[in-house]
C-alpha cells in the first residue's frame, strides 16, 4: 500500500502539477483548441515558477520545521539514538566508500549525540522500499558504515533492516529494544520537516519515551539572504517538492490511521 501511495502521488508533486497541464496543452494544440492550449501552458508555467521561487520554498519549509524543537534527555541516560533512514545512497560501484546525500546530517548528529553521551547506543534503520530494480545493501547497513567511518564504535550500532517506511519503524525498533531488555527510551534523529510525522508514528504505536533531535534544516530565520533569491532556481524547486511530499505523507498517514 505504501508503495502504491508513492506512485499515486507523483502527478500531485510540483513537477507533476507542471507536466500534467503541459501534456494536455500539447493534446489541445493537436485538436486546434487555441484557448485551452494557452490556458494550460500558462498554468504549467505558473506552477513551475511558483515552486521554484526561494521565498516560496522557504515559507513552505517553515510550516513544518518551526513546529519541532530539540528535546534531549540528561547526559548518561540509557537511551537509544534512532537515526532514521534517508540520509544515505546505495553503496555500489563506482563508489568505493559509503556516501551520504543532503539528509546525511542525520548521521552526523546521531554520531555527535552518541559521543556526547546522550545515548548508550545508535539504531540505524531502513530496508528495501520495493521500488528498486536491483538488490542493494540495506540503508541501515550503509548508514552504520558511515557512522563507523566517523568514529562511532561498531559495537554500539544496532541495525534495523526491515522497515520500508516511517510507519514500520516503531514495531521493528520496539522488538529489537525489547529483545535487548534496554527499554524504549529513544532520541529520534531525522530531518526537521520529517520530525512531526515521525514522532506521531511512534506515539501512535505507543510504549516509547521520545526525545527529539531535528536536523537538516532547509530554512533559516531570513527568507531572503541574497539577491539571487528573487529568481527561480532548481534548489528551491527541490525543497518545495520535499515539503509537499511530507504534507502528502502526513495526509496519507492520517487517512490510514497510522498517526
């Protein structure tokens, strides 16, 4: 079901909202419907420009990122630092070492919290989401390799390989922690815009004491920081898409009763 949702939502993302009217505009041009062609083409152009503007991406980002705050337990607490998947890339040739993407701040913060002794262990998460044509190592394994490379003791890393999405994390992590007899006190580390949904999922499952460590912020306190922010760019379009994706995720999770 989660995989089906990913495909259903594709036309509703900013790129889909721009391409769909453009497709119908081309169709209308063949049917010699000039007015419809102009309206659809203009609609596509407006959507593309709107979501590509840095101030719009900033405003969208703040709606989610400013809802969450860092909340850490006292140093030395017997807590598990849960670093949610999404920050790594497939560890396959020609890559010689594990690498991270824009959300790789999750691993950096997780390692930092561990070294500062906010938690006794690190949990990496993420399995095969089912959309790949090839078999890759699990993201949990890849992220564990990144954490080891930046100085985290391999004996302190627990890998959760099964979860395919945010909804599945709690049950698998709960099973692991229960089998270890260490309790369900966790420090949740994930992208700031993803924190609201992540916390809601763990609360819905129940049984966890949750602390939060948001990272990977896409916004600052300043909406416009340079002259080029008045012009559309690809980075802004990508940030807008990520926020829209998160809102669709929240909506879908509420519809399915997962949060």
